[in-house]
């Protein structure tokens, strides 16, 4: 039976399931200093979200001497906060829960797309300050427009399918997806990012942050967007990012909002989080949320149960299905 | 050829089409006094939205003496601002454009449903005042929940179909719709309103305002809502109204938000509009928009073209398809 540290919280039903299976669970947050001092060395496994940073120093400290750490679980998707090379070289398995938050991110993306098209936050904001801004809130429909998806993995495919039910035409750029898979899902796959931006009035980001994707959305590409929908309606240009901060170059977005090239930009993720003091927050065309793509009761419950399955397999000596190394 | 007054605006392409067909179009707003003084008596037709009130006095004045008024067009759906009895007794045809704004209202409803489930306006509002409220913004998914539609006409059916693509189970109350039509659309039809509220965590209003529907959403019915989704998730209760003010009893909504029975209420329409000074506007769980259901470029263009068709048929001596008397 294993000793498991849970440093950033976990759904109660998941913790209960681990305890029922005979494991010991310690729910406690550790400071970076405590981690480097080897706080995890007395555990067999650690489960983190994004708040705990598992650097190579932390891994070395957790495995040195009598350190038993053999499993790092990331309750969520992105593993930017875990040094994979150090984990692998110390023989530590890293797992995430890739499917658990898909539906929540898809729904938030659709919510932001609709909120952008109809200025929902601005509608609420103006009303709260006693303005009846009906005349200045003439929006547009999603139906009849082209949605460009940057990345066409699990989440983007979910967004594409829902957007199709709204009557949108789906385009994507993803060098790792075959034309056949895209065609099966009625999605037009582009050979390059520029082509996607030239075609689509609505762009939504669904890729990882990497050297390849950093600042992929910049002023030059935003300037290529057509502003006029496939149906001839001058709906303006709209960008949504519920993936990772840094893929969208925020200064470009602000410049494009100010010049009117962009009608709206909805960001759930930012280059620096918490995004307090970000100059974007003051623009009327900006729509923000504080990284809540996976912040639903459903996603957190599924994340927990998916992580329990990973842990149980690991302690039984099997390789978990979502092992990343 | 006819002389047509357009008192509350019309899409330019629609005006152009009337002029091309040889009609004379005067775009001008008239005060209530001018209308009662017979300002419309020199016209064959008048096209209004909701701002111009066509009372029986206005109709009498427009038809008296040499008055030629024979057609009142309502560019939109609701005809609360037109005295139908007076129109009929003066032999004046009244037409609206029932289908033109359907898709826009459907999309706004879906936008509000998603915004409620994920607190999108609050997310934006807190960020703008420098709060990173991620922890207090744990939402829920629409997928796996029951959506109750009050009224199951054109708009509700559109909402139902999109909500189904999100994985919602669709329920409705509508005494004028057959069980067969509902069953064909995979919608569970209820015999009474109470049954709908007892079953559904999400309610959306899609009926007309009438004696029958006035204050249909009251504290007693809101208190029947289950708060726990069909999937067992405690998602709370959510109400959206993009139909007409007055169907929802606003004091009940405020009471239910304050007591926590309701998690959110999104209102696009109000008992008194403009809804300035409404105490609901100050509640965190309230989501508002200033009657923008049909406020899209697409809807206004379709409204205009649908009205042109009505007018052209009328002037050719045919009864327009959407004549209401």
C-alpha cells in the first residue's frame, strides 16, 4: 500500500476511493522550499494540479537518500509544472488525466464564442451601471460563419462538433492530424496557420504551449482575418483562448482591439497569471475569465477518479494508461 | 405603388428593395402626439418595431377622412404595441416577421445558459476589478442536465436541438404542441408547468406574454426546482428569459437568488424596460442584457427582407403569408 501526497486538492470522492483501497493520503500544500528540502521523499506518490512546481531539484530531493517517490500525478492536462526529463532519469512515472476536463473546456469555449458574438459581459456590465445599451450592442450570429481551430485534438474536435450544430463551418490547422480524420469530422484542414487566419472570422486556440506555438497569434496573423463572415455579414473578428497563456501575443491583441481589427478577444489563460494589472482588462472588447476551463464540479470529479485509476494501476505494478514517460 | 412609413428603422437592403420595386419609403420617427394627429394618414403602409405604439386612436386617426392606411408591419415578432382589434375593424392588415429572429434568439439563449453555468459575466467583472476569483468560480457543465422549456415553438425547438448537442435532456411544457411533435424532437412533454420545474435544474422561457403566462415563473415554482442535475451533480438552479418581460416574476427571482434557491438568473427582458434601477441588477447571481435577442445584423437583415415580401404581396393584392388578421 502506498503513501500519497495530494498537494493542490482532489475531489473528496477520489480521496475516499484511495483510502478504501488501503492507501494513505496526506492532503497538504508544501512551499517550494519544503519541496526542495525533500518534503516528498517520505511519499511513494504525489498528486499535483498546476500550483505545485515539480522542478528537477524537487525530484532529485524526493528520490535522494531513502526517497521512495515513484509516481507524479498531474490532476489535469498541462505538465508545464513538471520536469519530465528529471522524472524519467530518476525512474519516476508521470501521469496526467487527459480526458477528464475536455467537456468543461469545450463548453467554456462555446460560452466565450457566444458571449463574444453578442457582447454578453458588456451587456451585463452596462446594465449594472444603469446604461440601457441596446443600440450599441448589435451583435452577430455564429451560424453561417467560419470557425478556425488552432490544434484539432480532443477539445477542438468537441468544440467543432458543437459549433457545427450552430451552423458554423469548421476549419483547423494541426500538423499532427491526418486529412482523413479531419474530413470524417467535416473539418477543412489547412496546411499552414496563415491560411486559417485568412479564412476565419472566429479563431479558437486548442494546442499546447511550445516553442512552435508561442506567440502564434500575433498582429500579423490577426491582421489577415477577414472581418466578413462566409455569409457576407460584417461580423468582425473574434479570438478565444481557453488553452494556455503565451500562445496568444497579448500586446498584439490589445493593439488589434484598439485599432478595431479585432472586435473581441476572450482569454481564459494569460502569459502571466493571476492576470492582475494586465492592460487588456481595461479594453471594452476584452472578455476575461481566470483560468476556469476545468473549473467545474464534473471535471474535478472526473479528474480525481481518473487519477485514482492511474494510482491503483501503478501500485499494482502496471503502467497506467495515461503514463507520459 | 405605395407610400410606406418606416418609423423605427429598417435594414438598408430592405429599404433599397422597396424603392427598386417602385414604392416610396419615408424613414421617420413620429411622436405619439403626431401619430394621434393622423401623421400616418398620408401613408398606405407603416412598418414599426416596438418603439412606435399603434393604439386604437392612432389607427382611427390614420384611417379617418382620406386616410389610406391599409397595412401595419411589425418588423419583429411581438405585437403588444399594436391594437389588433382596432386594426381589424378598420380593415387594416397586420403582419409580423415571425421567423427572422429565431436563430438570433436561440443563440443568445444558449449564450446565457453557458454564461450562467460558468459565471462568465462575473468572471469578467471580477477580473476587471483586479480579483483573480478562480476558486469561487467553480461552475458546472450543461451536459448531463435537464433543460425545461416553457413553450415549445420555433425558438424553443431550436434551443432544444442545440442543447441536445451539449448532452442536455430536453423537457417542455406547451399546451398547444402535440406529444408526437415533441417526441419526434426527443423532447419530454409535461402536462403541467409544476412538473417541468420539479424535474429541471435549467429553465428557459419561450412563450408569449399573456394572462395565462404572466408571472408563471414565481417563487412557488422556483422552489420546486431540484438543484441537483440528472447526473447527480449539485449544479444549482438556473433560469433564462429571452422571451418577454412579465412572464418571470422579478421579485421572486430576487428572493430566490438571495436565499440561494436560484444560482443564477439571466434576463434579456424585463417587466419595465429600460430596466434601470431594477434591484435585480445589483445581485451577483443576476445576468442581464438589454433586450438584444433580435439585435444582430443577421436578424435585422432577415426581418427587413421578410417585411419587404409581406409588403410586396400586400400591394399586389395578395394576403401576406404572415398576416395576423
